[in-house]
C-alpha cells in the first residue's frame, strides 16, 4: 500500500500499544480513551487488510501478521528518522518542517514573551525551515506530542507521561474570579468564605483533573470548559465563578468587569514546560529550536 502521514501516525500508535503490553496499558502513554485506541487499530487493520492483534477477555496478543508489522514498522520508523537526519547533514543549511504546539491565551503573559524571542532567533538561524504552529488544549497538545504530530509542545501539562522529557520554563499564576454581575462582586473578601462560594456555580476545566475544585470540596463543576476564553465568558456572565490566568483576567479587572476573590487564599501557580519525546531521535531542526528555547528561558536540558 502507498504510505502517507496518517499511516505513519497509525503505525506509531500501534508500536506504543505493543510496547506497553496492550490497549489499557497504552492509555496513559497515548493519552487516549480505550475506544479511540481501538478505532485507530481498526483503521490500521483496514488499511493493511488483516488482523493485527487479539484483544478481549483473553488478554492482548499479536497475531502472526501483527508481529511482522510490529517488527517492520519499528525498523521503518527508525530508518525514516535516520534518513531525514542524514539528508539534512548533507546540506549546508537546515531545511524541512518544524511543528511546535502552544496552548491558547498565553500571549499576554509576561513569562511567555521569550517564546517570540525564541521564534525570531530560530528563524534567523534556520530561514529555510517551514514553521508550523499548532494551538491546542492541554490534553490534545499532550497527545500530539506523544504521537509525534508535534515535535515540541509548550504548555502547563495536565499530567506527566512516561517516555516524554519535560523542561521547566516559567510559571503562570491563576486567581479565582467573579464578574461584575455576580452577587459576590461587591461583597468584601472578609465576608466571603468557602461555604459562601459553594452556594454559587463554579466552572471547571477538562484538563485540570479537578484541581480547580478541590479547595471547594464539590463533587463536580457546574460547567466545563476547554479554554480560557470560554471560562472568561462564563465568569463575565455573572452566573459562574472560576479560575483564570492573572495576566488574562487583568484586562477585565481594569475596566471593572471582573474581580479576584480572596486572591491571597484562592490561587493556583502552574508550571509551563517544553515537552518532547527524547526516545525518538530528534532531527537537527527540532534540536536547534530546543537549544534556543532552553537558552532563552535560562533552563537546563535533561
């Protein structure tokens, strides 16, 4: 069959499943649900025209064809990486494509401003490289780094995935906010306690894994969002309370549309990191970007 990028992605997922020892064991590595993992393997089997593995109550095992595919795919992906590296080494200048991943609404964060500096320095050093910048929610970004779609991801990652390398870059402070139309907006902080807050609707984030709810000891949020703009809209409606990055909320606070509640008590300090798969051979383009990024942030590469 003629191979394309989708086929290579499916093969990478299949290799991860086999190396982990099964669908369930690969969930944390791939950051995917069992049903999604199963659909990817089914799609690969349809492309190849035969069954790759047995799964079910009897456990996970490879078919004869699956074992052959595993061995050949492992060799293929290794050779692709080596080929790309060797071809670039034959040229005097860096070419190709670099795909980096960012999360939304960080452009107003003073801590993130060195990212623009890194991009400028990278372009100066590698002007012939095509740069792809993908903006993803944290969970999606983590998955794309695991599957190799994104070479370098920069985010406050919701969890640590075995096999990825993380480099600390900067921190982002989040405070707990209410909108001007909310009953608590004009109420002094001294009169607001946790019991008072629990009387109202609170926004949760899909990727925070309940960290935004633990202070208030509620079973589940009254609304769920996947990005900061959605959360800001709910808070500005006056119907919800929730966490926002301090730098992002500043514009609404300045014009009187929002205020922080008990900022000395309700806050979350998140760590932004660069993440990449160090188990795969990074090409010179990705290595150059990482070197510049780490240098700009004064970090140390593991």
